[in-house]
C-alpha cells in the first residue's frame, strides 16, 4: 500500500511512529509537507504536486493538519479525496471537529454530556453569558485555540467579565463554559480508532494549573474508564464522523462531559502512558479499508 502522510513536520513523535510502523509492515509511506503542495483543479483530472513533483498512485492519506493551517490543509485533503485516495479522517469531519462552536452544537443535539456552554457576539452581553454558564468561576476559550492556549479561568464575576469584554472588544470569538471543579484539574483522553476506544489516559495539570494539557506541563497515566465514558467517547467520534480521534472528557458530578474532539491527537503521551501501540492500530485500520484490490469506502462524514 502507498500512503501519504500529510503533515508539516515529519520529525514529530506521532509522525515518526506512523511512518515507522507503516514501513515495518511493508508499506510505502511518503511525507507530504502540507504547505508545499500545489492543487491543480481540472475537470475529470484533479491532481496534486509536492515541491514540483506530481503526487500519484496513493492508496491512503493520513491527514495530520496543524490547527493554524486548517483551511489550506483541508483543501489539499479534499483534492486527495477527489483523486479517489482513502482518507484516514475525511475533510468534512476534520472541519466539523475544528469548529469548536459547531462541534459543541452537534454533540448537544446528540444528547452527549457537555459542560454548560454560552456564546454571544456582543461584548455588552458578558454578564449574561457568564450567568448562562452557571456564574463564576467560568472557563473562557478562544474558538481557534489549541493545546490549552487561549484558555482562561475567570475566577470571579468581575475578572470573567473583564476577560470576555477584552476578547470580544478585540473581535476574538470565544466560548464561556461552566468550570467543573470536581474534575480537580484533570481530564481523560480516550483514543478512538475505528469506533472503539483503544487506549485511555488521565491527564493532570501542573501544580496550580487548571488546564491538564501535556503541552502546559501536565502529566499523564493510564486509566480504566467506565462503560459510560467509553460509550460517550465512541458516540462523540461517530457524531463528528471521525475514524481516529482523541476525545477529551471531564468527570463531573452528573457524568462524563466532553470538552473537545481532536482529529489529530498526539500519540506520544498516550503511547508512553499506556504502552499501547496506537500507531499500529491506526495503520491496521488503513489496511482494512484502503489496501489495493479492496473496495474503498469513504471516511465517515
């Protein structure tokens, strides 16, 4: 099988592992730098070029699109799809999950547990959205933030109001969410591959830090999740239409609540915390769906 790894930085742990496993199993895998791709949109002949060379003969593409280049990355991935290449995650599903507001709305419609979340355009409605989210303390998130960047805890009504007004005054879109105090600064990341949770870890924020992201100095260890948490993670992945994702949840007094569904989850933290070969299971999923000679199915959209 010939696989394209669509990613900016081939040296990241996740990308190294995916390439290593694919090659060990006899597949050909080529790193394609997302921003170095040129798209040729032509009737009946869609094609792609990477640094001047035509991209052809691929059976599957693994999209690892950085949040800051989502727009162009999805355009490239769509072109792969137009060429009949099987996507690990489909472009429409990644776009859906990257839009935090839309993803929350879709999960809510599905009845999946969420923190109370409010959104408004007018900075004069700051007090209203804070009260809607249950009152201070509240968590204020940039819609475009990632890895814990752009997430602020408004501990008092006045401080939360000031943050909301400052962000909206700068024309930055934000969500205001209830603060799940009982989570104690920790969350659960469940790795879903092919409609199954294959690994789960609990992440704990650094001392004095309410964010649990490993990029913010947090730590992680393997955890046994409950049947309800497992079901919540699988349902969230299905609703987003993602074949592979990380579902971040908090343990609240009223059950698991989903904070985010990540379409390009990092593999280093979860593989080291659990000892599970996540990269191997991702390649197995591609082998089941995209091997030459098989009828290729589209990723779930």
